[in-house]
């Protein structure tokens, strides 16, 4: 059965219970009201000729309703990144997928400076123009909602998301209804999510981490979601966790650090699960949460192509520093980089994943799909290791290894050393630049204003000479992706251009 039909069944069961608390508007939607609003939107979306519908909205009730409405109408939502270069992202997605209609909001477009691009429809206008007849039609449909909702097979494409593009042009990932549902089921079994939980929704829906864990996972469990349009409003989110007695939050380490720093002991006493993913979790952040709130952050790992979660630590099985054990239904193996042969526990190689959560493929790119999925196994492009206890350890992206003088150097390892020097309040990112004889050199970008000579001297004590960056450049700030992760690609361009402002 499709995701939206599963969600409709959950809504029928919990019709009078709160589904969405929109922190931006102060409005609360029960599951019954949420479904009714989605059917009203669906009637409007169904009239569009496009098979695909772009959605460019912050985490809000409007985004939740638009997404479900698109699925109910039988269209495929294409989630658009508005955090950086929204105009370019819309143009790129339209050209790649072939659609016109984009559902967005006037307020968002004004905030990020997007012109009134053709074929954009605004959620505010849809809501303002709703008449009594539309409401009556939707009310009738909610009596027998499954009859009026699109009938899709579990293997049909449910949504298209784009990879971050932090290292190369974004790829359009096709996730099926079954891909996402299998991930939700596995996580729900591990953490026992239910209708009494309240989730804090801060992760953007254009990232699969947010789409699965802040949208489908809570709503399919009958849980409420408190939505936040701006995850960087750390104080507001922290106050909301305390006010709404949130029990679950899934976020990136960058966001979690901000929330912890803007909170007081006792503010997060209602939280029973704090899950981190999307970037490496540092020991200092784990310690900060533990010392201030008595809460252990549980680190997980995933990719857009795996819907997303592959492995996660749980309360019962937690090994700090690791990225957890594979979730139920996920098979993981480590493959030798050179021989392509499976490796035993304790040896590092490429991480391969198999299971129902693995994507259908990349839209319009059979070549890349074939390169990444072989015999059902997805090549993540990440380097890792499985220990004797079955826990997975992440060592970095294969593309973030550079060859210098014949040796493979991990940029992530160089960054880890740098972080020990500059502390948690500053950022850093290592980038590769070409060198005539050695093949490559490393340049370090950082927001720290400590003298370059001092930082290099300290790095010499932590790294072999060949790994020490050739140059360290100071930047006022480093460009971030929508999930708070450093944009490696942009930093690399800045370093190669010698730009320092």
C-alpha cells in the first residue's frame, strides 16, 4: 500500500488527536483537519497537467499539507532546496525532471529573494481562496478517503529528492513508497514510536532525513509534529521543546549544538530520544548534552539513496563514536577498495548496503544508477568498518581522500585534527588543490583567526607531515548546506580562488 494511504488510515484512527503544531502561525491541526485540508489542496493540484509537482516550502503545516495533497492527487512531489540558490535549484530541477508547477509561499520567496517565477502557486493564495463548496466536497471525501485517494503500488515512485551536491552536481533520487515505509517501520520498531510522542520538526523536507524522520515517521505513528520553519532560531526551538514537552528530536549535530547552547538544565527533560545524523557527531557535543541535560545523543548514518537510515545507535545498543548497528532489514558489507572483495570485521573499505530502503534509481540517469547499484547492493561511496560487535564506523567519503606523493590522505582526518585545535565554536573544512609533482595539496579553510603559523605547528604534533595543510585560509564564515553541513564544493572553490571574504 502507498504511503499516503497508510497515512490516511492512521489519520482515521487518530482523527481527533493533534497532528501538526505550526510554530510560525500558532495553528494546530488535528489528524482529521489535516486530512481535510489535504483533500482540498489535492483537488487543486489534480488539475495541473504535470506528472511531477515541485514543492518549495519550509517545515510548516503548509508544507505537510501540500506534500500529502500531491500524493493523494496521484502526482509525484519533487522536493526543492531553497536554502542556497533557490532560483538555480528550481531551474535545474525543472530541466532535469520536466515539470512546471511549484508550490511555494510568498513569505519564503520574499525572504530568499526569489522572483515570481512562472507557474509558481502560493500556499497562502490557495488557503485564502478556499470556498464553502470546496470544503463540503473535501468533507464528503474524508468520509471514504481511501476511495478518493490515488491508488499506487508500493514500488511506484513516491518522491524525488536531490543529493546535496556538496561534491558534484546533484542527482535526482527516486524513492518508492516501499523504500520510505520500510525505513519508517524499522525505526519505529527500534524506538517504539507511538501516538503519545511529540516530535520536533526542524529538518527541511527537501532532505530525506527530514522527510522520513520529521514527516512520515511521526504521522504514520499517530504522533504530533511541532514544525519550525527556521531550524537556526536556536532559542525559539529550545523554548518550544520545553513548552510542548517534545519527546523526540532528529537533527544534525550543527542544529543540536545550537539548541543545547541556548537551553538551560531541565529544559529538555521531556526528550526520550535525541537522534543525530547527516554529519559527524563530536565527543564534545555528546558530552555537552549529557552534562547539561543528562541525555545521550544517539548517532545514526544514512544516505539520500537509502531513505535514509542504514544504521543507528539505540538506548539499548549504543557505542559512542560508532554510527550504530544496521537497522532491521538492512544488510551491510565492507568491500576492499581495490579488489572489490568483502572484508572481515575490523578492516576498512567501502560501505555497501542492501535492503528495501535502497532507492529505485537516479531519475534519467541509468549510467549512474548502474554504477551505484550492482546486484541489489548500493555503493554508498563512504569508507567504513564493522567491528567485532557488529557496529558500523564511518571514516569519511571516498571522494574526500586525496593522493599526495602516492599516499591516500583523509581530508576528514585532517579536519578532525584541526577541530582539536580550534575548538567547537569555530568551523573548518579541508579542500584539495592540484600540485604539479605531488598530484595534490591540502588547503584548510577555517573561521578561526588564530595565526596560521601557530595552527600549523599544532597540526604537526597531531598529523604526519604529508597530511599537514599547505596553507590555512581564514574566512569570516563557511558556506553551509540546508542541513547545517559544510558545503565542501563551495569551500573548495573559495580556496582555489583564494577568496577570503
